[in-house]
């Protein structure tokens, strides 16, 4: 009776086989999952649901287990691949148990379809890749802006000096064609370097995505999954607070997730030596039809000599930092029409807050 109920009600595929691998009973979920009719499976070898080389090895595995008692799957479970009637393969998590009632052994298998989980994992990987691409482009933009400012002055001076040198040489009676040629090359290379810097700036100013209404809770949740490692999640207490009626925000989601990624990583690093780290994430309505997002930690805080330079390019308190991350955050938030700020947390720690325009009636 218990087996019949399990076969009928389990959302996972349940199947039993005898010692020869022949299917004795199966639930409706098996039919749905593999695309066979019930009569096409009953009495057949279960290996027909497996791809090679598992199909060819299955019967030998059962015989080896019955003769030696050495089990690879029974009682443990592992991820495998299933083969549907149309030949397509899909991921499964398989658990196997042996049922012995004094006679021939029967093996019960429970198969959970991992297709949806794999799709979610693939989506997370795509988001990570998009965030990494956005980080590279944004970093390049910040670098290009700074480099253009720093390099345009000397490049302009080189061009002016080479022109002056050319004019001076022209007044001499001695033929200095080669010197004039070299001076001309200096000017040409200076112009070329300026063109390279300007082309980089034009590239990084290009639109990276279309703004759209986005749920703040979803952006934060996905950013936490993408930015904080499992081992970090085990030690950090994460609290999230947002009202149920919080309106969506109008943003380019990958850019906002890049801001969240930078702030989350900074918070995690700041709490590296904290005995009981707590990360508080919140979102609420703010003035002027904005939504404010806050990331608060109880970490080491910000050094006083860095406080006035936090959002400047190439200013960093980290030993291996480039000083670009918070500058990127400020650029993205400002481009969206919002503001970003930082404050100390009573008792120790730091809170970063930024605003993004809300979408009402979306």
C-alpha cells in the first residue's frame, strides 16, 4: 500500500526493478518524465532509460552489488543523466534503496528532474558573465576618462613642441630634412595617441542595455547569490527588509547589480575579522519618487583619511585595490539620476545608501 501511494503521489519519478534490472512498477511521473507509455516500460530493462555507457554497465553493476555488497549508489544517491524516448538527455538526481522481504531483492529508485535547477544555474552563470563584462567595460570607461584627462595635456604639449621645432629648423640654412622628418613623426604619433584615447571614450559611452522596470528585491537576491560565496553565507547573518508594496525601479539591471556586487563584496571584506558578522540589506521609498537601497555591515569601518576620497578614481584603502569600484558605483547611480552616500554605523561598521528612480503604476 505504501509503495502504491508513493508511485501515485510522488512528484518525482518512482520506479522499482528486480535483480535483473527489469521494471516491476512505475509511477505516472516516470511516464511524463521520459515520454514513454506505461506499457512500453513495464517489464523492460531499466537501462533503456539510460544513455551509454551507463546502459551497457547497469546489469553488471547489479550483479556485482549482489555478489560483493559493494554499493556505489544505493543508500547515497548521485547526479546522473536520463534518456527520453526521443533520445534527448537530461540531468537527474537518483536515489536507490534495496527492498528485501525474505525473497528476491527489489530495488526502488527515486529520480528528481534537475532540468529546472540547471536552467537556474545557467541563468546565474549568464548573470555573472554579464556583470563581469559590465565591470570590465565600466572599469575601462573610468580608466579612459582618467587617462584622457592625464594624457591630453602632455600629448598636446608634444604636438606644440614638435610644431615649434619644425618652425625653428625651417629658419636654418642647413638642410635638416631628417630632423624635420623626425619632428613630424613625433607630432603624428602624438595625434595618433590622442585619437586612441578619444576612440576609447566614445566606445565606453555607448549604451550597454535598455532601462526597464525591475523589482528591487529580485535584484538584491540575485546579487547576493552571485556575489557572496557559500562559505561566506555560512558565517554571515544576512537580514533583508523591504515593504511588500515597494514600487519597481527604472534601471539597466546589470548596471545596478554591478553596484550591488561592489558594495556587497566591500561589506564582506570589511567583516573578514568580525566574530559575528551581520549584513543588513534594506530598500524603502525615498523622497522625489525614488527608492533607496542600503547595504550595512558591522565590519572594520572606513579609515578617516579615506572618507573624503571614497568615490574618487584610483583612491583606495585596500592593499591590492585599484580604486575603481566605488567610482564605478557613483558613475552608474548618477547616470540613473540617483545619489550614493556613506555613513558610519553606531557600534562599528559602514552603511552605503543609493537611490534609483521608482516606477509607479508599472
